[in-house]
């Protein structure tokens, strides 16, 4: 989870699919299921959100609508 947090701190507007987070953000050798568990835990903590972009989920840092510069997708 720490690597995902670090990536989002460096790139706060980043958003990607599970496969993109796993391959590009983390370059992980672990199974993608481990990355998905980390993303789901961060989601449960309110740190990331998943947007349903059919037929896939797009993961990004959770955005609060009252924050300046926040766009609604």
C-alpha cells in the first residue's frame, strides 16, 4: 500500500486500471490479486476510489468535491 500512496503523492491526478497500477505504478512481481487487495484496503480507508468505466474499474486518489481544482468525471 505504501508504494501506491507514494505514487499518488507524486502524481495526485493519476488514475489507472488494476493492470496499469500493478504494471506501471508498482512494476510488481507479486500476483495482481495482491495489488487489488491493497487498492481495496486503501478504498476502505477512504484514500482511493474506483470509478466504473465499463467494463473496467479505474483507480485514483479519492477526490473531495470541495477541494479547489477538483474535476467531476
